[in-house]
C-alpha cells in the first residue's frame, strides 16, 4: 500500500470532528490557566499509557480503573499540582474531579478520565477545581485547543499542538493532540502529558495497538534530563464521527491510521524537546549498525542522557570523546575497533580512533540550533533515533527554584 498523503492542519486536540475543549484558571498556579477539559460530543473508544515509575500519581490509579471499559467521553486536567504521594486522599480528589465533571456534562463518571501535573507531595486544592469545573465546561468550544494546551503547562514556555488529516477508504480522518513537558523527561515514558483525539472509528484493541506503536516511536524516544516522572500520561479518544468503516489492526488501512498517529506523536515529542527547560539546542542522536534495535536503543539513550555530551553541545565544544565514552558505557555489544562517530556530516571517529577533519566546519556545525550526532557500531542492521536537548545553566536555575 502506498504511503498516505498526510496534511498538517491547525486545531490541535479539537481539529477532529465532534471534540470541544477549554482551559481556564482555578488558582493552582501563581498565574495563568491551570485547568483544562477535552470533551467528545459522543462516547469514544479510549486507550492510555502511563509512566513505568513505581511511584505514581493518583490520577493514574483512577484512569486505569475507568478505562477498562474502553469507553470515555471527557478528560479533565489540572496543572500546578501533581496530586502524587497523597495516599487515599489523592485518589479521592481525583475521583471528585471526574464526578463533578460528569455531573455537569450529564455523563457517567466512569467515562471521565483525569490527569494532574506539577509539584509532588502537596494535597490538591480540590475545592478550587470543583468550584471552577462548571465554568470550564460552560466555556468549551470547537476551537478551544489552544486554551487547553496552555492550561496544562508547568515550566513549558509555549503550548504544544499538532494535527493532521488524511483519507481512509475515501473518508477524511483527522488526528490531533496537545502535550506538555519541559523537564524531568526520560523514556518509558517521557515525563509529560499528552492528549490525542481522532474522529476515526477504530476498535478498542486497534486503538491500543496503534497508540503503543506511536508512543514507542515518539514519546519513548525523547529525553531532556534522564529523570522519569510520576505522572506521565498519554490518553487517546476516538469518536468515529468521520464515518469510516470500523478499523482494527487486521485491516489494510490500519497502517495508514498508524502513520497519521505517529506523525502527530512525533511532532509533539519534538516540541517537548525543543522546549526543554533551559534548552538552547535540539539534538538528534542516530545510532545505526547495531546487532538489533534493542541494542541501538540502549546506545542512543546512553548518548542522549549524557550530561557531558549535552553540555558539550551547549558550549559548542566539539569534544567528540564524550560521545565515544557514553556509547561505550552501554551494555550493548560494541567493539571499539568498529566504532564510527559523526557530528553532522563530519566523521570525528573512524574504526575506534580519531579521524582527520575540518575543525572550523565542525565548530560551525555544533554551534547550530539543531545538532545531529550519528554513532555507527558497524555490527548489524539495528538502528534507532532519539531526540534530546543541551544542558544549560538555566536548567539548573529552573529546577533549583521549581517549588519556591
């Protein structure tokens, strides 16, 4: 099957037919919007993925319970407070968020999913949220994606939205989403929240398979500081309003849907990296020649998470030995005498030893806003790509003062 034509469009999480959203302020943060809602006009097929951290926010326990039916209709999100490490009280507060929204939307509470992001270990000011939900719902609209994207931000500097449209068997299908995440971003999953919608009709299992694939190629391929959050969440709703024949993973058109979903997820993931706390440069780490993809992923994560590599790029200092050292620290099978390393298109290491290169050109490449590092293990056909950012003094300042 030929590759589908993917058209980028505006509208974010409300680009898909039948979705409305809003974002408003309820006082959890010092300033700005901090409460969001995403709503489908009809019940939607739902799927989700959450952090693999053993310490988890309250909303994750609630969402895993609610999503078992495979159906959801609304998502309520607060920023400014993670609602994590609050015991049973935290789960109760998350449940109250769902119940209040359900009451004002006249839907079943089990069809409401929730999410939180912010400071860990402080009780959620639940009264602020409950008092604001009626106003939040009243303000929902078809072009409300930007308000919702702004309301889920914490240390983010810009809202993050993406949407695409493509055809499946003659029907126009849309996928759109929003995301937040700026620091504490590390694979499995990246520390972030993302909410994705589609007007496609797709089976619950098909949606879960497609979301798993997309997250593996996007949010699990980014890192900012190597720290994993307690609140990582990706939720997706598919309401079927486009009118296409019901998709599942056995259909020939399923791959088209997966391509569109991956496009949105990768776009959002890259936005997260570009807006990393204190980031001034976007770094792509490509590993090839590994014995398999698993080993390629391990090497890429080692290089991407290396503070020495990240500070090297930040300072524009082409000390390529840091890349070699971080790659060699991986437990994957690596033979030094086969190792090649490139910065941009300049080979800095060949067969395990330093190569001759144009230092002026290399400095020019490493001082660009986007820097590509390629590690070739020359041992097989396994490859992968990850995205990260540089590490600056601003990152230290932001995280040293995050709660205060």
